[in-house]
C-alpha cells in the first residue's frame, strides 16, 4: 500500500492460493524428487498452497543426504481480477517457468537467489496452465512464485487509511533486489545495482508529501542498505528511524522503539550526504572528500549521528597540552544525562593532525564508548590513546608518528 519501491519496480509478492488451482484444490501440485534431474518416481507428491519456500536448514525430503533434489509444480493460474500483471520467479540453483506449455524463461543462480519476471495481461475468466521446474544443487535452496498488479492506484487507499489513523508510520527505502553489485537492474537512479542517485525514489517522496499533507503526525522508518539523501524528510518529518535491513525480528525491534519500550542509542556507521554532487564519481578512487575522514562539506547526517529519548550534556574535555611521541595521550570528558529518561549514548573521540606533511584525514575516530546513564546521572570517562591511534599512514603505506599540533574533539 502507498507506492512501489521505485517507478518501474513493482513489489512482487507470493501468488496466493486463491489464484492457483490443481486437481480441484487451491495451490499447485508438487512432485518432489531425491535427485536434481527428475529421475524416476517422486519421493512424494502433494499440493502446495503457495510456492514460497526457503528450505534452510531443513530440506523438503526427509533423510536427504545431499543438496541434490528437484521439484516440479503444475496446475493453473486463475486470476480473480483482470488486468496487467508482472509474473516472477525467484530461485537459487536452476529454474524454469512455463505458461500454457511455453517456456517463458529459465535461469541459473549459482551465487545467490535470482529473480526473473515478465509482464502480461490476465483475464479473470481464463485459466493459464503453469509449470515450474526447480533443480537444486546448492546449500541454500529456495523457490518463490511471485506477482504484482501493475498500474494500480496505491496512494489513494494509503491516504484513506491515514485519514482514519491517529499517526502515520511510513516505511520507506530500498531493497536488496535493487541495490547491490552486478545486478540486472534497469531503473532511474541505479546502475546495475550501484547507486547513481542517493535520494529516495520519486514515487516514495510523493507518497511521503501526501501523507504529511494530511496533517497527521508522521514517522518515517527507513529500510535500506546504504545511505539515503532524505532531505525533505529531515526538514519536514518530526521523527526518522533508521532500521536498515533488520531481519526476522525487525518488526518487533521497530515497534519497541516507536512505542518507547526501548530507548535507542545507535549511531550512524556512514555519512548521509545531501546530494550525489557531494561525492566523487564511481571511477575516481582519490580519497579526497570521501567518508567522514575527508569530507569538507555539510552532511545531512554526519557519521556517528544518532538520537535517543534521552538528552546528554558534555563538559570538561581535558587533554595534555604536550606529549612526546612515546607517550600515550590521556583524554577525559564528563557526560551528564540531563533528561528524565535513562538511556545510552556513544561518546566519540576524534583527533585532527594540523601539521602533517602529506594530505591526510581531516578527522579520525580514535576511540568510542557506549555509556548507560540513569536520569540526572553524571559520569567521567577516561581514554588512553596509544601511539598506534594517533599515527597516520603515508602514501607509501607506512605508519608515521610525526611531531606537531593535534586537536581532540568529543562528539555525540
């Protein structure tokens, strides 16, 4: 509901059993073989209500002593609604999809599961014979028969739902299906899985603006594997939660944070830039203006940024005026929880060398510590930075300890 991940990339979901038929039952007939070439009689036959399997760690055939097995599914696709659809198959190893006895595609996925799809028009008074052949030889067997209805109005029902709600929680971001390496992705803003733009896809921005325009309190939850330039959200949405790709218990973790049952204390492990113009091109390997160490601009959210339901105050940062190259640098700082909520903060110590002979990092994170403080509590933290931590690496790859001025900063 709301929008697709990106224009031209419909979110594929398992075809429900209400749309599949086999021998009078809902679903497809599955014939399971204990070899990967459909040899001999199947070990067993059953009707699978939906084709949405990940056979890890348990294989579909009991006592199977290898990863070699195959499954043939047959039946009919009988859509309850006419319209334009995208039909897809996601699988590991080797797979084929037949519709009305015609091979629509076959593929091999030797390193990770692959998704293939085609667009077609289906009519609700017709039956389409379907056959899937899946041959597994790998250790992560899986197969999924998927679809999406195209040209569907996703925003209107989303806005209707928002108008009935007290708060709108928008889950926005990307997908491992479209961001990665060497992927068959042809979308604006993506180059074979690499990112040629770093903003949210435009259709998601449109949804966010329309939800915000309802006047309902809005929270944005980001689900992504790389930094996003969420400039409009940062200026207009009161709360943004970065969830990344959180795994099976992600929903519970997100709910715990949003309902206040857990006070977050995490920090960004990367810089969130405002625009792709802040970054060098793909083919430029120079470190100038890259990462928090070298970036001279104003980021949207800096490396190490992160808020919680607590507020903290830093004071009395102390460092020796002068040390020799053999000495450790002792740093101390006080942190106080000035809120009424117990919470964690991550104290971060950065060093900047001012007298380097070579161009080098503008700042370097040399130490950090996650600290829990009760409401009103104050703690003094002490850090001992040895020579390894304030050495720098030359263009010849050698660690160098160089005399000169150095600035220490404490950041949260």
